[in-house]
């Protein structure tokens, strides 16, 4: 939410295009986490499974976001801002779970 609010200065059309790209990136990241969720529901709960799943999700989301920014000819600074927001969200979630 904070990341999207930081894009408020974008022209309306470009803002919605970018939010669409961002939604696609985030959807792919969530879909990569689903197999680990389903496997853990079946009773096999492994730290390695979760670690690999999160790293694959993060890596692919990072790459997709970088490429989409380049294709949209948007400043690469947006990528680093998004990466910071994603990391802070994950750290906050982990802190609240522990």
C-alpha cells in the first residue's frame, strides 16, 4: 500500500498500467508459494521446503519487476523502493509470527 501511494504523482494512465504490472508480479510470487502451502497441509512441514519456496518466489518476483520497469521505461529507483517495501513487509510478518 505504501509503495502504491508513493506512485501518486504518476499520470493516471501510467499509474494504472504500472499497478497492473505490479499485480502480475505479486500474483506470480504468491502462486509459487502455493505448492509449499499445500505440501505442509498434507503433513510434510520442512524448513527447507519453505526456504526454497520463498527464495524462488522472491527471485522470480525480483527479476520480473526489474524487467517490467525496463520495458515500461520507468526509473529503476522504483525497483529498489519496491524491494525495500517487500523486505520490510516480510520482516514485519516474521516478527509478528515469532
